C-alpha cells in the first residue's frame, strides 16, 4: 500500500512538473489578460506575471511531490 502511495505521489508530481513547464513556456502572451488558457480546471490569464508565477509554482509543487515519493519511511517494519 505504501509503495502505491509513493508511485502515485511521483506520478502526480511528474504531471505537475509537465503542466508547470508547459505553462511557463506558453507563447500566447496578452498584455491585458483577455487571452488565457485553462490549467488544472481554472482559467489562467495569459499575462507575463501570471504565467511565470503559476508555472513556477506548479513546477515547485511537482518537485515536492516527487521528493515525497522518494522519502524513506522511519518505521522498523
């Protein structure tokens, strides 16, 4: 069961890293935020600040989830 949770954390982390990088390098920028894209179910305006902020946050959260998958348990079982 623990192995399944670890694999699931790693897969979710990998997906978030992918979403963050694709958001970060999204080329359709809009100065007034009228354009945008849907990321993880919510609308993200395509301004420079929003794309960099949400892309970086998704990559950081994905890295944290990936590291949680590699964490060793301290139980002696």
